[in-house]
C-alpha cells in the first residue's frame, strides 16, 4: 500500500467533512466525480481517493487533480481487494466529523456538502448520539428525482417504521455518515471474499443507530454502466468461482443472523442460494477450507434445509451451465 498527500494535507488540521471515493479502473468517470467535489460551495472538506488496484490511467487523473486543487487530498494505492477493503481504508484515514462515500461514477450537486453540514448542525446536540448518518435523495442526469420523496414526518416516526420506508423504496440515496461511527464499525474483511453488499454492515448498524432523512436531491445518479467495484453479478454477466464464494459467504452471514437481515428477504430463497453455491464449490477441492468457514451456526427449519439441499444439486448444475464462465 502506498499513500500520497498533497501540500494542503496538514496532519494537525481538523476538517468538517471527509469525502471518500474508492475506485477501480474508472478513469473515464472519476474526473467527473472529482470535479463535483471541487465545485462544492462548502469549503471545509478533504478528499480521500482509494485506488483498489486499477490497471488503467487512474494515477494520471488523480495526480493532476492533486497538483491543481487547493484542498487537502490523500491518495491511497493498494492491491485489489474489493470495495469493502477500500472503504475501510478511507474510514480509517478520515479526519472529518462527517464522511461521505461517493462512487467513482457519480457526482454531488454543488450545494451537497453545505446541506449535509447544515442539516447535521440543526439536529439538537443531545440527539446526535443516536444517528449514524443523514440520508438524502438523488436525481438522474435530467434532473428528475429518483424514486419517491420521504414522508414529511419520517424523522418523527418510530425508527423501525422509518427505516422500513427507506428500504422498501428500493431507490438510490446518498448518505453522509458520522465518521467516528464508521471508524468503530468497519466492513468485515474475510479471506477469499472480494465483494459484499453494503447491507452486511448497514443492517447491523440499524440495531444501534438511526438515520436522519431529508428530501434534498444531493447526488446525481448516472446509469451509463455499473461501477467496476460492483459484484459483477448483474444480469448479462457470466459468473465465476469467485462470485460463488462471495455469494456463499454473504448467504452464510444472512442466515446466521436472520433476525438482523430478514427485512424484505425470504429465508427459503436465501437458503436455496446457500445450497446452490455450496454444491458448486464442493466440486473444487481447493475451496474446502473456504466452505468450512461458511458453515451455518444453526438452521431455522431443518426440514426446509433438506428440502432445499437435494433439489439444489441439479439447480447448481443448471446454474453452472447457463450462468458461469466456460
């Protein structure tokens, strides 16, 4: 791992907001993301860019920015390990009170940081300890709101109801985190896993912290292509053994902590995914150790498990034939 700081990165300086961008082979869109940060009307920010093993000319884009900006910038280069590992590095190095994670193919509107900071400041000090983030909405490239606005009284609703409204919307949002909360609650970094859904962490934090919701559209959501830091599991992409390992580990976490992850999910479907991925990896003797680390701690319904286990054998063969790389 290598770290580079521009001349404005003062180790003794405190900033209000840290912006973090993990990136992997996104030189074509990264500049757009960087420019959206540089154009913020709020000036008390620092920028951390984590290059997760890019093989394109990302270095050139970042180096040029570091030479021209008048804001503190930290550039971290690491071996490819997945977006969760890149985010953890950014969390650890952030010095702001608040922290925004912005993908390398999206951008913030010019007033985004100001709105986030002003919103945070308006929350009574006595209440701040219960929040982990301020959540805002997004708009598309034409300026149209993505999804439906939050109810005006959402922050007065019981937390379980408010979070359900947010999750059931299924739409894109943008969050500004409390940095200290994220530093104490990093993404897990299990050996052999290169991608995990953000909900692995968010749902756990939901047990302790709340979110504060606003209807301002602060992020521009671009849809010209999936971020290269994604799982690669979207439709039209051939799957690999690595994808199966990621999926098996994820299913194990969901099933072992079902009380936390059950919202909006089906235990039977998750169990089926677990069984299919297990059967595929069983065919590779080198994956035995990994599979052993993905054992279920307890099964909610043993009859259901066996009903899934045996039919999932032909389902695994069908999955390999139709969806996996040859």
